[in-house]
């Protein structure tokens, strides 16, 4: 698929099944990620790739985080959290390992890691895979960050769910870019 078709045609796919990305496809996606624009060449992006039973470890972390922040969470909620990472064969957690003391603004560091995440999503689409970028409460949870090996200053940019699309793929919604154009104020 050419680059413009990938850019214009990407849609999120929430229902994902086997097979997950091959190791070759993963390598292609990660190589795309590390070509993201990066102010100051800080390389703030970090990736944790979870497949198979490794996803269960993330589910356990979600449950622990849920219990820490809401100790009286009901079984249904906890079970939903436990199963969340099983929604796709592969989950790539993208984290910005930030340097708050660097002259490069924090926002730029976060945006660089976000651009890396988007490069993964676009590469996945170009490879014929499906993907969904999720965050939610767990991405902001300190215990989750800690258990993933990161510090409070770092940010989980997203949980990228990747696999083979199951079911129908939604059409690209019409969205005229002209709606978002603004003239310079006089
Ligand atoms: C940073 C970020 C976080 C997101 N988190 C969630 C999420 O937690 N749950 C969700 O349903 N969609 C989330 N989304 C939105 C979906 O990934 C997706 O973009 C949206 O459903 C629109 O679909 P489209 O990408 O096909 O236009 C997030 C998107 C971004 C950029």
C-alpha cells in the first residue's frame, strides 16, 4: 500500500483476532515508530510488546491498579479489567520516558512519542493489520506505570491493540479538511 493510501484509509478496528502481527511485521512497525519526528533527538519513546500469555500479566496489573484506586470495585469491573488486554493478539504499550529537566519542552517529548505511536498504527494498516489506540484510566494510573517499570514523570501514550480485523471494517468517514482551516486573524 502506498503511503498516501495508508494515510487516507486508516480506520480504527476494535474487534481484532488471530493471527497477530508476525515478528517481521512487528519489526516493520517498530522501525516506522523510531522514524517519528523528535525534537532534540531525545528518543523519548519506549515500547513494551505483549503477546500470548504476556497480555495476562498486563490484565493482572490493571486489576491491582483498579483495586488500589477503588478497593470496593465489583467482580464484574475487575474481570473486565483483567480481560481488557486480551482484546487483541498483541498489545504494544507506548510510553514516553520523559526528561523534565531537558531544554526540550515536555509537550514536544510527549508529541514525539505520540508520533511514534501513530507511525505504528499507520504501518499496521499498511501491512493489512487492524489496530486500535486506547488509553483510558489505566494509562494515567501511577501503579500501572510503576509495574511497567516507569516513573511518575513518564507518560503512557497508549495501549495499541493490534491483530487481524474480524467482522466488517468501517468506511472512512467523510471529513472535509476545509472545516478545520482558519484564516489568520486580521
Ligand atoms: C491518545 C488516544 C487515546 C485514545 N483512547 C481511546 C480509548 O481509551 N478508548 C476508545 O474507545 N478510543 C480511544 N481512542 C480513539 C480511537 O483510537 C479511535 O481513534 C476512534 O475510535 C476514532 O476511530 P478512527 O481512528 O477510525 O477515526 C483514542 C485515541 C487517541 C489518539
